[in-house]
C-alpha cells in the first residue's frame, strides 16, 4: 500500500502536552455527550439551593459583623448559600469526572494509555484538566441561571469567579483522582463520597458559618472547618461573588489567604495524583 | 526472565526470541504464563528478574523507547465505547505524537486497511465483536509499530471473524513488514503462526515451527479407548516394549506407521479395545508429549483415520 504520509518513527515523537490535551478533550466529549450527567451534576445542588433557601430562610441569621448589618438584617440564607451551592456543583462534577478513571480501568481504555510512550503525569494532567473544565462549565451554567434569580453579579465578579472556580475545581478533581485511582468499583467511591466528600463540603462554610459557641461540639466543628482546605475555596468564591462586605461572616478568611490555601491544595493534590499514578503496579492489569 | 505475583511464580526462566518479520504465537493453557509474558513485553509490568530486550531496547531501562515502536492490543477491549471509531483512532494517534494532516492520513489508511471505513463515524458501542477487534488492530497499527503485540486477538470471536483477524494480520505483516507476536489458548490457531512457543506452568516447553514440533512426536498418535487403561498400557509395554501413556482413561502411544499398529494391537488384546484411532500428530500431541496431560477440552484433536471394533 502506497502511503503519502511518512510516519516512520524517526519523524514522530511522543508529545506529552498533546497527549494530555487529547485525553482532556475526550473527557469533555464524553461528558457532554451524556446529557443525564450534565443535568445530574447541576440539578441536585440547584434543588438544594432553592429548597433550603426557602425552608431555612426564615430562621437564618448571620452573626452581625458590624453594628449596621444587625440593622439591615444581613444576607438571606439564599444569598449566603449561593457560593456554597456553586462549590457543591464543582464538587459533584469534579467527583463524577474522576469516577470515570474507574470505568476507564475496567473497560480497558486505561491499559492502552499506560503502554503509550508517555510520562504518566500526561495522563493525570489530561484527566484532571478535563474534569476541571467540565466543572467550570457547569459552574458557569449555574451562575447564568442565578442571574435570572435576582442575585446581583457584576461582570468583574463573574470574571474573578471563573479563576477561583478553576482553582477549586482543579483541587477537587485532583482529590477525586487520588481517591479513585486505586479503587476498582464505583460502589467503593460512593462510600468515600458519603463519609468524606459530603462532610468536607458541609464543613466548608458552604452551608453554615463557623459556629461560635463554647460547647465541645461547636468548638470541634469550628476546628474541623479551620483545617478543611475546602473552607478556603468556598471563602474565595464568597469573596469574589458577594460585593457587599457587610454580607460576609466576620471570621471569613481574607481573599489572599483563601487563594493561597486553595492554590496549595490544588498543587499538593495534583502532585499526589501524579506520584500515585507514576508507579507501575498490579492494579494496572485487567 | 522470571516473574512473581506475591508468592506465585508465574514465569520461571523463559528463554526465547522472536525473529523480525515473523508471526510468533505464545500458546499455553490459561495460567500458563503467557499473559504475564505479554505484560512484561508490553512494558505494563516491570521486569523483576532476568533480562530481555525488545527491538534491541533493554526492557529494564528503555521502556519508553520500546513503547514508541510497539503496537499493543490487550485481551480486554481498549476502545472508548462512547466515542466513534474515528475519534478513538484520533486520540490514539495523538498519544503517540501524531497530529494534523499526518494523523488524519494515517487514520484513513488504517481504516481502509482493516476494512472499517464505512463505520468510521459510528459509536464503538454499536459495532459487533468482530468489527471492534478490527478497530483494536487498527488502533495498534496507527503509529506504524515495528512489533505488534496481541493478547488473545481472536478470543470470543466467531470462526468467520477469527479468520478475518488472521487474514488482516497476514496482510499487515506482508505490507508493512511488522513483526507479530500474539498469545492464544487455541492450538489450531497457533498452527497458523510461523513459529510458536508453548508455555505451561511458567515454563517454556516447546519452541519451534509448528511442523518441526509435530515432527518431534514419534510418528502417528494412537489412542485406545478401553475399560482398564492402566492395565492395558502395562500389557502393551510388556508385550511390544513400547512407551505408553494413560490419559483421560485412554491409552495413548506414538508410533510410525500407526495404521499397522491398529491391527496388531486389536489382535493382541481381543475384547479389551473398545475403540482405537490413529492420527497425524497435532500440536495437541506435542503438548501431551511434553507435558504429559491434555491441553484443554476446548480442543478436539484432528483425526485422520478412525477404526472401531466391538
């Protein structure tokens, strides 16, 4: 067979960034081709937001940061819960995106990637970048919906929130990758989801602010919220989305601290993911 | 080379080499070590002990170089079922550094080569098993590897699809000069290869062309069905000084001029032979000869002549 294309091995060399991009593109195509996944990851948080907003709106009161918030009444629960809902959408999407590593392994796709002439970080990068972009798109859909729901957002706030969402999504997708890499069933992941990831979200300031009580439980919860890296991701989202400083909790970490911790969280999780995936183990065989 | 999974020794010092341009089959019963050998050669599993080189590259230190020059198709499907055939091939090409026009051209080429051009736009999950296997082959060939490693390429395929796989393999070997090394647990399939290695319990028990291996079996293979195989076997050995084996309740022996032995044996032991048959040696006989047991029940030995007498 005559060939017009010279593809002898002297002319082609593996390109890790090209490989990462193609794997990322695959994630996006797969995700958006399966409509129920698009819908599933975004519908539940929105329902939470609407229902909790309605149900808890009457009893929610943010501790006054200054004397005049007490006068204006502070944010409604729906306003307070808005960045938290966004974090939940990022969490769900990032997590579902990384569960696919378990399917990739089971369906044999992963094996063929592992014998390609690539450093493993290229595979990790493709997966995590793909999951991050999916989460970002979902987050943006939610922001657009919110514009129709009487939440005021400036263009600058949306632009800044894209950057923060990217960082938070990157950290969560990397975390999901680390958790999913060694699992061989999606059932196992659901267990991780309910005992680790949902509590992590609940204790991130997404749903309620840090309790100030002196009781053992209150202080324990406050401590967990302080060490939870997601707390800072949610805080960063809250800082860029909420223009009115009076509507922020008094003890909310500053934007600089929030961004710093979130970047560190993302970097450390990505490094762990690369390190874990870099080893050849019997788990690679099908 | 040797390989362990925990305490279990899966490969126990297997020396072999594959020549350029040949179709080489690794054959053996399940658990014989061929998948382990495959994992080592494909660089999926790290080499534990011993030495090996693939295409002149050291398996221990030059895995990355090896990966560029081999095309691998695992036993399990590796296609993304939610993507189309063309999308699968495009991603695969990029993993190997192909892009742009070169990638598009090469994708068209392998689609044509494996006869799946008309299904290029279909989702993989809509393809039949045989077509999927062809796309797997196309995927493995995309970056023009010098060595094609295939793990059980025709497992779970119907005979027609299996014949297709072999036809395409023969073609790509001829046209692209690629060396093919494959594993199989089917002896009649191994028969089509240029050379074969038989692996059993982690050991190399035979390595040669199928014809040479069959020639090592002493002539024809004779199988006698009887009620008391071990006594009959002992009696035959005593009377004719022949080596015999007892296998699955039958007596088995190898002799040149098998047809003459039929009459001789039946006359010598009247009433004790319920059926007797003689056949040209097959790879099954080679396996029995080397391992002292049957290869597997999914293999019926090819029978040339058969004589029955009550």
